[in-house]
């Protein structure tokens, strides 16, 4: 199971930053980084940020992030946070020669606008929040990666583990022949449980887990 650093290393003060990416690149246990991209509110600049910043000069641009990440061996999981953005992001990944180790993905509402029918130079994925929707999205779009998980509410973690203790994540991956990535792990207990599920990867808040 590949360990993927959430927002570069962990949610918090250094999230989605070059400092976070650098920590992940130095860590032999980390295989990839997940980060968010959107447009700055004051321009068309694509930035690495969970929410659209008012000023693009105050945050990391996607160009700067990719320039740094191109010098690493990290796999990139790029979450698209708004519609009409994915094609521009794909173009930047290709121009930086990162297409072969990148995945663009989004929640289903945004992922429906991805270019699913076109030839894919970059792998495309979708976050499926309700497990009973996996089959429908796979039949419709044939994603290259499926992302599952829970949110910040503690009960969603309990519900996820309860559901997938009755059903099998491994069987879902085999049935659809698609890698599964799960997150966001925030404890060693999360990682130990996920490591037994035969997943492609787990997105984790590394800093929180290690203290």
C-alpha cells in the first residue's frame, strides 16, 4: 500500500506548500503527495490551495509546485476544486513531463465534467463518498482510480470502517479492475486497518500520525 501525504504532508499550517512537498520527498516511506488546485480570486492563476485565495501572490502557484515536484520521484494526486479547470491542469502536468506519474481527481459533482471520453494522457479519478455509487460511476466513466474515505466528522470514519468490514474493498478493486485509494488517515490505527485491505494507496496526514 502506497503512503500518500495529504496536502503535501498534512492539513494545517504548512499544507499545500513547497515545505510540505520537500518533507514528503525526503521521507522514504512516502510514495506520493496529494494536493488541491483552484484559481485565485483576483486572477486566472492556478494555485495550490484548498480554497480560492484572494491574492495569488500569497500562495504557491501550480507552476512553481510542478517545477519543484518534477525533481522528485513522488506520485502526484491533484484534486481539482472547481469546474472548467482540469484541462489546464492536465496541460501543465504534460508540459512538466509529469503526466505518467500524476492523477487528477475530484468529487463526483466536478469529476463529471472531466474529459472522460478523450484519450487520457493523465490518469483521471473520482472521489465516491457513498459506496453504493461506485458501480454506477465506473460503468458511466471508467475512472483510472477510485478514491473513497471519510470526512472530518468522526462518525464518518466509524461508518466507513463498519461498512467495509462487512464488504470487501479488495473485491471492489478486482471486480472493476481499478486501483482504490482511501483517506484521510489520521492515526496509526487507521493505517494498520487500511494496510489489511489490499489497497493501491492511503492518503494520510503524516505530521498528525507521527506527532
